[in-house]
C-alpha cells in the first residue's frame, strides 16, 4: 500500500473520531432518528476536486433512499500507478467515455474506486446526497436499476484472473460500508452488474461478492 493511500489517512485520523462517534449523544446523528455513526466516512474526492466537466443537462436527484449497491469495473488499464493524480486522470477518462461516446449527461457511476484506493465522485451531487443520507442521484450504470441502486465502479479490468490490489479492495469495503450505513442498506443487497445484465462486468469481483458482503457486515459491526 502506498504512503499516500487514503486508507492510511483514514487509519491515522479516525481513532479519536471513532471513539467520539461511539460515545456520541443521539442528537449528533447524521439524520433524525438515526444512531451515531459506526463506520468512518471515507475520503472521497468530489467532482470539483478532480475538476470534472459539468453535466450536459443536469442530474436527477431522487428524494428517497436507494435499496442496493451495484458493483462494476471500468475495464480501464490495470495500472501500477496508484497515485491520486492517476485516480483523477481515470475519473476524466470515464467521464469523457460516458459523455462523448455514450451521449450521457455525466459519468454513469456514482463513485469510482481507483486501483490505488482513492475514491472519486462520479456523477455530480452523488457525494452531497450520500452525506445527507436521505436522497441519491440517479446514475446510468445498470439498465432497470438506476433509480434503485448506487453504482460503484472499480478502476481496472478484472477478467482473466486479474484481481484488485489490496488498497482498492480495502477502500471498496469502506465505501460500501459507509453507503450501507448512510442509506440503511443491508450488506446482502450488494450485487454485481451481471446480476441484472448480460455482461461480463464486474469480472472476478462478481465471485468476490460474498467476501465483500461479509467484510462490509464486519465494518458495520
């Protein structure tokens, strides 16, 4: 794991915050009626931080909670560059592909996890609504499911025996756990793209879904 990986920053900074969250009064919860957070909020670079293009014609915010997470891979290069700069470059690559080739308003995924463990916001306002925990942005990642699911993509192509680096996997677990907590999604509602479409996406990550669900459940405590 590289020194600049956000998981390391999370571990260094979260100790006191985790204790505080566990001891917090009910009034400190993110939303009315919710208990204090048990999952550390991961570092997510917003669209502003990676200088995303603006959406062509806005995004659709759904004023209710999603019911599931759908995992994808981007079929980008399995790069050994684990830097934040590479995560931002990859976010641009995905957005350009979705806007220019597919003709979509914006990135189709809500979030993207880089091979180095950096998280970038995909579709605009996905981070804002996730933090609020009561609404979400409709993406364009899984036909028939975009108004029900948060789409999380992973940088790389995970066919033919390729597996995600440890940094990417660990941060994917953290992000899924945070999404589950914010929206009240049970870990067993974490699915893969091929559960809903005739596709090879998300490659080996589909076979790793039982492990992902188990580790997310562990993070949720």
